[in-house]
């Protein structure tokens, strides 16, 4: 293909459809990240120690299946492309597993609960991988235009922030309303609803997007060679480190949020109020990424700025509570969410550009394989963030549905404010060293296209 074919403007409907894919992702994975841990401990009545062990074990599982799914998606050949068919097939199946994950009974034996938790969660992780890796890789296959990719990821992030806001606002009230006082039933019916949304969004994404960037046919390349190419890709390794820190910080804090409002603030309903306050800053922050990118001409530096300001805002939240200082608490909450949303857009916009850099430097293009390791880095971060939180709470005597001791309350509060604040600042420092700016990227894409033209004439 020539440069004109791949350096395309993406239709508005395709950008909207791609954004809807992340709406679906969040109605599955953010629901799991924010609510599954407290479901396991306070509804399914599984010990914190068992939950911590599961979160760590599941990442060994991810380490196996993420690269495999990434490699398989690169090798997929259909009339619809390489990545879109995965959305059509895997999303409905994963929706069923999501429902089964929340289909559980507190009267089962402790052993049966742990076995059921481990099996359903690991299958759910695999199903989500089969959807999310091809979905994330799809952006790079829709165009090679760096500004269009920034716009696509802005649609993705804005859509995600809207979805996350809706989930966080309505889930707690829906548990009570749908369950009629039975939280177990409430969680199950919400899983049915969210699973249907998850599947529908990805089918729409499949229907309204198009892959135009073709991966050259090549002989089978070993995992060892592919690993060597990604380790020699400096922008990619920085992006991978950023995704790892992102996973630790985001999912650890999200898993802690409902504990924070339930036990520190004393009212779980405040979680919905908090989520209502931050939804508009989420949307505006995500939409601001293209502006910051135009000012910096560097997606990594843009992400670094957003991460630094997120960290400062979260650190400041420690000094206030909803009960005593609602105005400054919600002010810093809104600021933190505004800057986080900009970061969320930037960090995912980086990945497709790293693929082009890797092809330019090594001659190997392996979009799915590279996105698989980005996903794995994020998931390992998630495992560390959630398992460390669960392990520390277990160590200091957390007891479900009871008044917590002073040490537990302190841990929960720091995990919601100062700890993620510090980690965001570390993330900002790492991403500051990302050097692939707009000028360098455009030069790289031009050289890649020239090589292809030369190759055809040889």
C-alpha cells in the first residue's frame, strides 16, 4: 500500500464506533476493577488473603495468554481484517463469563468459593484479553496519521470517562434497587446488564470501523525474535513502564474507593456522589489532550504533564474529608480526575506510534504482539496494586462489614490519596524521557513507505 492509502482521515462514525468499544470495555473491566474485590470480600465472603493470592496468580496466567492472543491476532486473516473479527466473536462469549463471575452463593463452602472464584476470574481475564488486545491494536490499523490517531484516542478516552462515570454513579444504587435488599442478586443482575452493553458496544465497533494498514506477509517469527525487537524499541519500553505504573496506581486506588467511602467516610452512597462530581471534569480532561499535544508535539511529554498534576491533586486530597471539608475535597477530586483523564488519553495514544518506530528500526511490524505486552504491563500493575492492598488490609485485621480499626482506616485513606499521588509523580518522571515527537514520527512513517515502494521495484 502507498502512503496515501494509510495516512487517511478516519470518518466520524468510525471514531465514535471505536470510542464505543472502550465504553464496552469499561462496562466489563472497570466494573470488575471497582467492584469485584468488595463483592468477593463483603458479599461472597471470601478472605482478603485468598483474594490477594488470586490477583497475583491471575497475572501469571496473563503472562501466558496475553502474548499468545497478541500473536494470534497478528496472524488472523479474514475479509474483515485481522483485529475486528475478534470483537465480533469474543465479546459475547466474555459477556457470559462476566455474568457467571457474579453468579455465586454465600452458603457454599469456603473451598468451593475459592475454586469457583479462581476458575471464573481466570476465564474472564482470558476472555477480556481476547477482546481488549485486538481492540487496542485496531487503532493503529485504522490510519498512520499521527493527528488522526490522537483524535481516535480522544474519542476513546472521552467515551471511557463517560462510561466510568455512569458505572460509578449508578452501580451502588442499582445494587439496592435491582436486588431488593439482596446485594448478591443485585450484583448478578447488574452483571447481566453490563455484559449485554459490553457485547453490543464491541459489535457496533466491529461494524463501523475499517482496517487500512496492512501488515506485510512474512515467515513465522519466533517469540524470542519478537521480544528482542520490543526491547530494542526505546519509546515502547518507556510506554510499557508507564502502563505498568498506570495499572498499579489506577486499579489499586479504584479497588480501594468503595472501601474508603464505606469505612472512612462512613457512607457508601457517597461513592455515587463523588462519581457524579468528577464525571464532567473527566470528559473535559480527556478532550483536552489534542490541545496539549499540539503545544508539546510529544505524546509522552503530554502524558507526563497530566500525570504530575494528577499526583499533586491526589496528594492534596489527603488533608480533607467529605464530612469536614467537602468543598476542598471535591475540588481536588475534580482536578485529579481532570488531569487523569488527559493522561488516560495520552498513554493509549502513544502505543500505535511505537509500533511504527519498531517497524522503522527493526523491519518487523507486530502490532498485536506489542499491544499484548502493553496490556500485560497494565495487568501486572493491576495485580500488584490490588493484591498489595488486599494483603495489607488482611495483615492489619480487616473484617468485612464491621467497624474497622485505626490502622485499617489509615491504610484505606492513604491508598486513596497519598500513595497514588506519589506513584503518579513517579509515572510523570518516567514518561518525561519519551522522545518520539511529531516531527520524528512523520519522518519515520515516510521512510517506511519509501522502503515499501523500493521493495516493490527490486
